[in-house]
C-alpha cells in the first residue's frame, strides 16, 4: 500500500513486529476507422518500400537527476542490507527515513502542480496529498518507536494516515488515465477496473484473506484494519494495471514513472503481507529500500518530461495544440499517429485475463477440497457479470462503428466513382490495387484492365526515373511538412482513347496511404499542348514560323559561349530583301506576305539541320551557320562565303505570286565568330 510497508496492521509492532499490506487487392476505396493511432508506411511507384523513422517530440531528461536518484536509492538499499551499523540507526532510517522520502515526494508533486497548470495538475496534487499521508504515518510510527521507545498502539493515528494513502493515489491515477470519449467508454473503464480488482480480490481472498477475516481472536477494529490495507492495495494495483494500458499519450514519461513508483510501493506491501516476511521483519531492513525507492521515484516523476519554451512538456504540447477530432479515415491515414500493436492487443485482452485469474481463484478452492467462500462466489459472479456487460457494450459500440463506417464508405465510394479524375491506389509492390471507373473515359482503358498491372509499366520510360525520384523524395519528407506532392508524366493510353494518342500527359496529386500511395490523376494533354504552342509562338515569327529575333539571339549567344566559340567557321549571315517595299506598294501587302513566306521556306531549306534560319523583322532575315571544327581557317571562311553566295542566288530567284513572277534582290552580310565578340541587338 504505502511507504509504511503495511506494518499498519492489527497486530501491534511490539508483538510480532508488523502485519499486512488485408488485405488482398481491393476493388473500391475502403475507409477504415480506429480508436487508436495508425502505423504509417508508404511506398514508391516502383514498389520499393520506404519507411520514415518516427519523429520524437521531445528529448530525454538530463542524466544528472537520474544518476542522483540511483545513488540515493542505492545508498539506502546498501545501508538497509548492512543493518545501518546499529539497531537505533536502523529504526531511525526505517521510520523517519521513509517519512522524509514521502514528504519529499509530496513537496515535489505540490511544487510541480503550482508551477504548471493543465489537465494533469489535479493528479499531482492528489499524489502530493497521498505522499503527505504516508509521511505523517511514518513520522507517527517513528515517534513511538524511536522517541518514546514503546510499541505503536493499534489502531492509531498512523493507521489512519496509512489508510488515507491509497484513495488520493487511486483518484490521481484516474485523472492520468486517457479520458473516454463517450459514456460507454467511461462505463467500460469502470468495468475494466472492477474486472482487475475483483479478480485479484478473488485470488488473494482464496489464498490468504479468508483466514484473516476470521480475526483470529482480534478485536473487530483490528480485524477490519487488517483487511482494509490489502483491499486498498488491490484497488490501487488494479488502477495501476488499468492505467498501464489506458494512459494518456501526453506526458507519457512522467505517467510511466508515477505508475512505476506506485507499483513498487504496492509490491513491497504485498511482500510484507506474506507470513514469512511478516514474522521476521524489523524496521530498517532491505524491504524498506523498496518503499524508499517508490517515494523517490514519485519525487522525480513530475519533472521527467523535458520542458519546451512555451511551458508545455514535449509530449503534452502537441496534445494541447491539436484539436479533438473524430476517428481518422483511411484516406487521411497519413496524419494519424503511430500505434503500438502489442500494447493494444494486451489492452484488449485485459478483461479476459482478469476473468481467467478470477476463475483460477475459484478453482483453487474447489481443487483444494474447501467449500467455496461466499466472498469468492459473490466476487466471481460479479466479475463474470461485468465481463458480459462489457462485451455487450463493446458489441453495441462495434455495431454503431460498423454502421458509421458503411455510411462513410458509401459516401466516399459515390464521390470516387462519380469523379472525373482517376483515383488509383498502389500497393507496396507497385501493383495497382484500385482504379476508379473514370479511367475508361480519361485513359481509354477499363479500370478492371488496369487493376493488377504495375504502375511503372504504364509510365513513359523517359519519365519513369524522374517520377521515382520525386516519389522517394516525397516519402523521405515529414508528412506534416509535405502532406501531398504533384507529379506530371506521360501515361500510356488505351486503344479506346478518343483522338488516338498513344501517350497522355497526366498530372497526379499523390497522398500517402497506409499500405501504399493514392494517385488522384487528371488528363492535361490539351493544356500541355496549348502551353507548348504558346511557348512556340513566343519564340517564332507568326508569319513565317521561323525563329524570331529573341530566339535567334539566344542561339547565337549559346554558339559564342560553347566549345566552338572561336571557330571562324561559325558565322552569322544578315539577309535583306532589296525591293520588297516596292512589292508591297505595287501589288499589295498580301502579295508581300506571300513573298516573305516563300523566302523563309527557301532560307530554311538552304541551311543544315544544325544551323538556324530566322526572321528578324520586316524583310530582314538571318542565318546562324555552325562551324565544323576544321583547323583550316581559310577553308572554313571560304565555305561560309560560298553558303552566303548560294543563299543570295537562291533568294534572288523569281517568286511565283498570283500567277506572276516577282523579283527581289538579296543582300547578305557576314560576321565571323572571333574571341570577345558578343551578339548584337
């Protein structure tokens, strides 16, 4: 029970020195609901599984307090094992030493509750009150044993304080427990506590408490006191076990330390209650080290979590910042917290384990040939009844959740199937597990045909490497920093696709999904084609479709900064059509435009594929002739001049416009590439 090691018994200390204490491939998006968190795993488009290590909210506390705690507890244990050197000192340390440790826990929890306000503040205040009661009880016991040197009367003020240790601790554990969302959750929490407590009571009553209940010649207050301590310990250990599986996710380190402190105290009480230890126990022995360590752990518990600048603990800050939300669905599993499957399984099995313990207590009486005690029979029946009621509540809760799940699934199914976008779910192996019906209209391929195929085989080979790189980068990022990403690639079209395109430009919004990735894809082929056309128009002449001045200047700059920058074989030909104005004035601008179109065609046909022919504006044209890398400067210049002369002759030939021959002359200027030269405006 408490630090007073259940020497708070009906037997005076002067007499005997103490007394008691799957999924396979899915054909439709499935929305899953869970009361806990979810383990998150994501995959790349090629099936390579990538997992992101969990991000810890806060760091561990400093090692110095832990070392000091270990040294203090270890020193007390060594002293108790060696008998403290004298009986007087052993009595002092066994009474007042435990009192000081309990008061230290009370002061620590009280100071923490004064400095930090929050949902858990009442719990630490209750733990402070509980430790204070233990400290007063040990102090009273020491007053009789050390100061007055006389046996402690039974019952006494010390017994009253020791009995008051458990109730505040039990309520404090309830405050630390994870608060149920519904009334049914609160009922189940109470039933779970009774299942554990009733089972332990059945077992302990069968083993020992039934003999104590006969009082063995003691007075009624002494017998009641002898039963009160172990019964309160049973309630306390029941709450410890229940909280171990139902504790709040916030302030986890502090809660775990507080649970360990109370569990150690109850364990020492249980050991002291055994007849073997009770008969030979004296104050200051090694068992006191367990009670002392329990108080010191409770002293340390509130300060375990590292503080953040805002005043919250590293674990509690996210809980205060995040609003309460309903259970997450399968489409938002990327934002769900990771869960512990083993702890969740043990929590689910706790009622059944408790019922099994209760059954063992009854079987012990039957197999031992003893008549089943009324307390055992009553407790066992209530435990079974509590288990039945709990299962009924859980069944109704599961039915409600199933109905809600079916409604949400139908809702999302109608949204997905009615969407014009294609929704695909890729498994960890890169296999498509689900494709929405919109694939038939967008890709020209039936959804059933795509399900089971590899996503990588549907992506254009030139885009596959970029897509895989982007998916891996996305999966390596923190979900809260980058919940989605956008990928654009070419996707293989089916035979039924309108227009007959073999490859479609597809833009996909990618979301993480437990067990794979979700692609929300749409056809952007027309948009890409329009963008390409706009880009082409911005860099080409609208009349002749030759590169305009901006694009020509850019290509000249590239030629002058490349590895052939000083190659005299690289040259720019500036071409002007003499007499073009007269054509416009005599036969009209439409004839002039036709002449420019024919001149542009002749120019483009006269240069090589690696050269550039451009219209600079009006009747001005230009050609960029790339050098061939020859070392003979004279030969290269001679070749350029020959090209210029050939172009002059070709552009000066008559043009056939509206059935008549129209003549213009071409003038050509040549500029060779030289070191330090730059393209002109």
